[in-house]
C-alpha cells in the first residue's frame, strides 16, 4: 500500500514537471518577443552593474599606470640629468650647480631642485595633477615643504624605506575629492651620493648608494574621470536601450523569417561543417607554418645576436633614417639599438670628424651603383674610436624601385692596427736595411783602410828587419874600425902638438940658417901642419860616421823631456842654413816658416829629434842648391816648414821645391847606406837614422810625399807622449 502510494507521488511530480515545461515552451512559442525583451532588460541591468564595477577598476588601474608612468619618467629624468648633465659640468669653473640657480648667472639646478621645478610646472598645468617630493632629511631651504605632511606620507616613508623596490598607493579623499596617491622611493645612485654627502648644508653626511633619500608622490584626482565614466555609461545605457527596442521590433519582423530560414540554416550548417573541417585543416597547416616561421625568426635572432657583424636597415633616403639595428651593436659599440633608431643623426654624430665628410660624400653611391663598401672610424661608448667596415646594398622591387637599404658593419680595428704595425715594421725594416748597409759600407771602408795600414806596416816591418840586420852588421864593423881610428885621431892631435912644439924649438935656429934654408924649413913645417890637419879632419869625419853607425845600430839616445818643437825646429833650420852658407857662400834659399802659435809640447828626446830636423833640412838645402846651380837664376829655391796640432799628436812638414824623388827609388830612401849624392857627399845613413829615431824611438811616423821635378815633402808625426807611445809599440 505504502509502495504504491510512493510511486503515485513520483508520477505526480514528474507530471507536474512536464506540465511546467510544456507551459514554458508554449509561452515561448506564443510570445517569443516578450520573453526576449524580459531577458534582454535583465541582461542589460546585469551588464550595467558589471560595467559600473569594471569602470571603477579600469579607472583605478589606468590612474595607477599613469601615476607610475609619471613617477618613472621623473625618476629617469632625474637620473639622466644627474649622470649625463650634472656629471659633465661638475668640476667646471664656468658653470655652478646649486639649488638657487635662478639668482646666479651661469648656474644650473642640482638634480633634486630640477625634479621639484619640473614637478611644480606639471602641477601648475591646471589638470589637477600634483607632484610632491619629501624626505625625513630635507635641506634647510625645504624644511617647510620637504617633510611628511599627513599620515599617508609618513606611512609611505616608513614602507618604502623598508623596501625601496616596491611602490605604495592609496585611493582616498584628498582635499575634498577622490584621488590616487601613488608613491615611489627616491633611491640614491653613485652620481647623487657624493653630492649629498659633500654639500655644506646637507642634513646627513653618511649616505650610501641604494639609500632611500625620500619619497616621490603623484596625486591624481579621480573626480573628473569618474564623472566622465558615469556620463559615458549613462549614454551607453541609453544607446543600448534604444538599440534594444529597435532590436525587439526588428526581431518581431525577422523572427518569422528566421523560422523560415532555420531549415536553410540547417542545410547551410551542414555545408559549414564541411567548410569548418577544411578550415581546421588549413588552420593546422598555417599553425605549423607559423611555428616554422617562429623557429626561423628565433634562429635569425640568434644569428644576429651572435654574429660579429652589426646588421641594420634604413629607409632609401639620403637622410639614412635607420629602421632596424641588431642587438649585438651593444657588444660592438656599447650603444643600444634604440639610440640609433630614435635619433636619425645619431649614427653620423659618432663618426670620426676626419671621416664624416667622406662617409656622407660616398653615401649617394649606393643609389647609383646599388652597393657600397666603406671603412671609417666610429666612436665607442667607452670614448675610444673603432675602425668599422660597412657593406651596404640597396634592395629594389621587380620594377627597380628602391625598397630598403640593408647593410652590415664589422669591427676591423685589430686588422687596421695590424696593418699599421706592418707598415711601421716595413718602414723600420727599410731604415734598418739602409742603416745596416751604411754600416757595412763603413766597415768595408775601415777594412780597406786597415788593409792599407797593414800593407804599409808590413813594408815598414820589412825595412825594420833589414835595418835591424844591417844594424848588427854595422855595429860589428864600427867596433872594428873604431879602435884603429881612435889611434889615428889621437896621434894626429899629438903630432900637431909636437909640430907646434917643434916650431917653437927651431925658431931660434932659423936665425942661423940661410934664407933659402929657412924658407924651405917653413914650407916643410907648413905642409906637415896641413897634412896633420887633413888627417885629423878626415879622422873626425870617419869617427862621426862610426858614431852614427853605432847610434843607428844600438838606438842609444839621451833622456826624454817636454819640448817646444817650434823652438827646436827653428834652431836646427837656422843651423842647417848657416852650415850650407859656410860651405858655399853662393848658397841662398827662401825659408817659408808657418809655426802654429799654440803648438802642443811633446815628450821627446830633443837631441835626437834635432838630429832628424838637421838631416832632413840639410838634404832639402842640398837639393835646392843643386837645382839652382843647374838652372841658374830662373829657379827660386824655397824651403817650407810647417807645424800644427792633430788630436793627440803634432805634425811637422819640411818641403822643398827641388827635383823630387823618382818613384823607382822611393821605397829605398830609408835603407842604410843608400844615397843619391855623389861619392864623398853623403854616407847614406841619414834618413835611415831619422826613420829609426822617429818610428822606433818615439812611436811616431815618417812619411814622404813627392812629385818628380816639382817637390819633396817629409811629414813627421810625433805623439804628445812619445815615451809612452814607444813602450806601447
């Protein structure tokens, strides 16, 4: 019974549900426009509520974004002004950086003052926007307006000091109207810390980078914006109502047509289903294509960023307005791509002043030839110039019209430096080759000179060896002759004294003799005296020859002494001259004496050097006298004597204008016993003894210059310290 009752109630409930469904569909079919109107009005009410709430959210969101944008712009401006403007003029003697810049000439405001002035100007525009900058530690001149004025500002200082990376805002009533109060922390960077710590009126001197200096607040009233949004919503609601009523009327007209078109719609739906399937296939293909394009773009971006070349494009105009620059320009030149694209003159402003005119002049070639390669210097952001190589091409459409300029720029600084080093090395190498060639030439000259000196020394050594051998022989002969010659000379002197004594003894006896006998006796005595004098004279001459031979063989000399060669030479020139005059009164010669006034003294054996001077001057006098006797008065005999100082030695020249010395005997004149004089006129030992004295004994040099028929000149060179020079040799 109970079970049947429950089933009956279930059937009744189900029947009731079906009844309501049938009624709803009946009403919907009978009054579709009314049902749609109710639904539309209900939907519009819901939409209006949602739009009102959404408008409030949008209003707050937009205001918040605008405030944040204003705040970020002010922060960026202050940072830019401090790092790029103030930093450039800091330290300049011409420009002062101060908060009261308006009262001073050639002054600019500090960054904080610049931000306050800009905020004031923006606030004074009359649009309701207000900007405040305040701090716990305001400068003295901002104590009145620079601190927190209400609880919001105090709370903002507290919150932002604990976390300066965030912002703090509130939608609240401000001065009688709803407003957004947005705050951000003013954080000190490196360009601000030094100024705040060193400013004489700074309330705090221990600021560090990253400290919160204060708060920057943007106050944006929302009353006008809210009114505008409400008016817009009401206007929108009216429009929607009008559209709804018109729509309902239109629906009433077209609903019947819709019924008729349902069938057609169903048919078209089937067709659309087929089309949709085809579209799905096409969309799938397009998605795959877009994916491929995305991958290609990713690869391209990777290539552009990792490539050493800067890729760029520009409009096909002479202004060269850049439209794209690859991001690796930051790595190559230190600038961002935006810097080149925002300022169309930026590129040209960074070209080296010496290259910019050439670069601008060459640019039209890309329009004429379609391509251009150029090299120039570009200023890196670090302040140094880099050499860049540009490869530019013009992109044209099939009609030949210019579409775009594309190019790549590569840093070739290392190559340029290498080329400069190579060029410098080539110049250095050429200079070294020339220098080395000159050194080799000089060495060759020195070697030739040394070879000549060696050959000359060899000849002198040969002569010295001959003279040494001959000296030994001469010494032996001289010793053998010396003893009997001494007897001859001594007995000649003794015989002369005996003859004088005999003359004294026989003088009384001559009175007793006949005149003829007396004359005969005088004649005998006179002849005996003459013979004895001749024996003594020739004995002395023979003894002189022997002494010379001994001196030549043994090199015996007196002591070395500092000597004035001018005085010594004058003495022996006069001695030789008067000696020749004594032998032959017809002898005469013009003596041309040229003595150096400040001639350096020399350490020599004056007796030996005097013997050299006497011997050479005697030979010269003899030669000019012989030529004068042969040629007569048409020949004027001249004897030249010259002295001068040469570095660490002196030079003596004795020159005559006689017949000179024939070349065939020139190498024999210093050999002992060689003479060109007639028999009895010379021993042939004079020049060999001179050579021995000058070269061996004094470490000097004896040379002869001659020209047959014109002159003979002996050149004597003596070192300042001949004794030391001799020991070295």
